[in-house]
């Protein structure tokens, strides 16, 4: 499922079974959220070539910690 969630971030749609699995599985649902947070952070850091601000790093850390509960 982690591979499919990664592929989803690249634009490939999830199938019915995979969407049902996400609906039932907290672990995979949290992973999906974490991948989204990391993807947005990576995109932001590529935009201007600068590192994330301390505030952005703190928000990223909090989001990842929430997803790991």
C-alpha cells in the first residue's frame, strides 16, 4: 500500500479496493497524510532553492507527530 500511496502522489489514481483499504486502515491513512506533508515541504523547498524557515520546520514536525499518534 505504501508503494501505491507513493504512486498516487505522482498522479496515479487509487483503485476501489485501495480507497476502501484507506477508509478502514488508520496506519495507511496516516501514511497518506504524512506523504502529503512531506511532498508539500519538498515542493516548497525546491521553489526558491532556500531551506525551510524555522516556523515551517516546526509546522512540519507537528504534522508528522500528529500523523504518528
